[in-house]
C-alpha cells in the first residue's frame, strides 16, 4: 500500500534530514497549506511542528 505524506523544513529535498529519512522516496510536487497554521520549534526535542491557528495562521511551503 502506498502512502503520501507532506514534509517541510529539514525533511524537504536538499535539506539536512532528507537523505536520512526520505532519500529513496518519490517526490510528487511542491504544495502550500491553507493559511491557517503556525510553525513552532520545540527546543527540548529539537524539531519543528505545525499548530492549527485560524486567526494568525500562515501558509507553509511543503513537499508531497
């Protein structure tokens, strides 16, 4: 079964984590989320995450 995921940040092609986690995966296209997300960085775990925010959210550039 094939699954599709959207990635952003260091998981995108050409970024530092891409070859470690997604190097053998098929790139489909660039995508942009609806303008309703905020991007945060969790300093204790060193990873970013998206939170839905209808009032102050932005569009996030991602890859499918």
